C-alpha cells in the first residue's frame, strides 16, 4: 500500500494552533492569579510561585521521556498527548477548591506543555532542516499571539464571565490541535528502529548542547518571571488599575511576538547565534529600565522593550541547535528545552519567595543578574558555533 505524503503547510498550521493554545493557557493562569488565590484560600505570591513550580516540574520530567519517544516512534503520539493533557487540566481546574487539588491539576497541565514544546519545535525543525531558525521564530510568535489575546480581552471578559467559563473555553481550544495532528500525516521518526539510548546520551554530552541548554535556562526563567510577575509589580509599585494592568501585560506578550516576527523576516539573514547575542544585550538594558523606572509609563516601556528583545532568543537558540545537529534531534531538542523549563521552575518561585519576605520590586533584581548570565552564556555559544562551522 502506498504511504500518504505529509503536507508541510498543513503541519505548520497545526503547530501554530498548538502554540496559540499554549499561549492562551499560560496567559490565563498568569492573568487569574488573584482569582485562583481566592479559590484555594492562599496569597497571590504563594499561588503564582507554586502553580508554575508544578507546571514547570511536570514539563521538565515529561521532556525527558518525549525526546527519545519522538526519535523512536515519531512525534504524533507526543503531540496528541500534549493536547489531551492541556485540555483536561483546564477542565479540572474549574473544580479546584484546595491547594493540593490545584497542584495536581497544574502538574497535568505541565505535562501537556512539555509535550507541546518538544513536539512542535522538533517537528518544525524536521520540516525545515536547512534553515529552521526563521521558521521557528514565526511559529513561536504564535505563542505570543495566544498570550496577548487573553489579557487583551480578560479585563472585559471578567465583567461578564467568571473564571470557570474562561477555563472551559480554553479547554475547548486546547483539544483542537490534537484533532489536527491526529488526522494529519507526519514525517517518520528521525531514528526509528535505529534509535539507541546510549548513542543519544553520547550526543547530549556535546559542549554546544550544554551551552545552549544554559542559555535557555536563563532565558525561559526570565520570560516566565516577567510574564507572571511583571504585571503584579506594576500594580503593587505604581498602583496601575484594571484593565490597564491587563493591557500592559498584553503589551509585553505583543512585543515578544513582534520580536519573533522581525527575527523571522527583517533579520532573517542574521545568523541565529549572533541574533541571540544582540537580543540578550538588549534584554539586560530593558530589565534595568523596568526596575529603575520613575513612573508606571516608563516601567511599561522597559517591560515592552524587554519583551521585544526576549522574543527571538528561544526559537533562534533552537535554530542554532537544529543547524548544528542532524541526529537524535528529538532527544537533543527535548534536553535543551528541559533546561529552559528548569530555569522557569527555579527562577519563578524564587522571585515569589523573595517577594514574600521583602517586595516584588526587590525580588526583580534577580532578573537583572540572570540577564547578565544569559549574555555571558551566549558569548560562549557564539564561540563554539564558529568553531563548529570552521570544522565543517
């Protein structure tokens, strides 16, 4: 029997739908921390820190299984699982009434996030193997569109709908990518029956893999921290009122989207490792402006500029990975993405913990230190990439 061929355009669209849903889900959690805090009888810092600890921990653990599974059996099972976990978690979140129940739901959601992250990025890399960086930027920009959409309408929706209705709507959206992937033909597994875990482990010890993982550790920790705590910081420190606080958060995600769109179009010819370096330097400047801003308007400008510089770091770093490695891509992508998730798991609750004993603005000084470490790590990545290209 003749095997059906896959459609690169259709699969790219399915990947975009998955990332749009991922943006909706993460943004809904961030925009509803106060409501979840009331629902489980906890403080906002406790809820924010613990929610994202469990989401990040589950995503981190899931990635270690997803990578080898994709190399051996293909990406379809992982992608469908991401959709099912995410949608089911959103439905169960409607019923949470105790912290323990909420933590379990967030763990399930984290498993969905891990499957989506690993499956979508690795699939895009396999669909565009020659130059994946610019496509990864454009596809990852859709994550920001989902994240922008929710806070843009949240201030208005919360006037007419409660949290339960929003969770149900988001759950319905979460199941759509799973259906699209289920009915589509995907490329075969990269390694298939040739897959050997020992060989994959050898590839993962490559210094460049370790360095890209370190870059993503600092970057994802920073992006998540600003996405979760940035709006709360402006509200607490400058007294910004609803719906303007939601609009400010939407502006952060919108600037992140814009950064990725620009990277995938205008700056498409710039090597990925160079672009990440420039963006890392710019993000340090944006973080400093945000922390030291004399007014809410200046803080918002720093907030948005930081998002603009953050935008290309994640997809362009994956582009570097895809360009330099052609074997065991599922396992390698999963590892470097897991390193990023670990950054979010460490940094987000750390900021919440410091904020609990001091202030949120004081805690955000940690992000500036992480930004400097991001910049230094990318300098090492650029050096290694140049050495690798000379050898090839």
